[in-house]
C-alpha cells in the first residue's frame, strides 16, 4: 500500500479541505488546480504542518482522558 493512500475513501474531501486550510494558514497558494509549479519546499511545509496539527490533536485527546 502506498504511504499516501487514504484508508477511508469518505475522508478524501475532509483531507483535501484540511490541506487547503493548512496551506492558507502558512501562506502557501494551494488554490490552483495544477500544483506541479509549487516548489517541493512549499509542499513539504504544508505536509509537515498537517502532520504537526494531527499529532497535536492526538496528544490533546489522550491528555484529556
């Protein structure tokens, strides 16, 4: 299985929305359809911040138990 495969097909729209929100919050223009012109640094910045936010939410959820 590829590492970037969405396990639940119903989550695709939510993940795309999450990606757009994170990109906007860090100042990356992710609203264009073709993203091949974006530098890998920008894409990595968005992905890294997505991971950071998910990890932070998980830590908060287990801390609240």
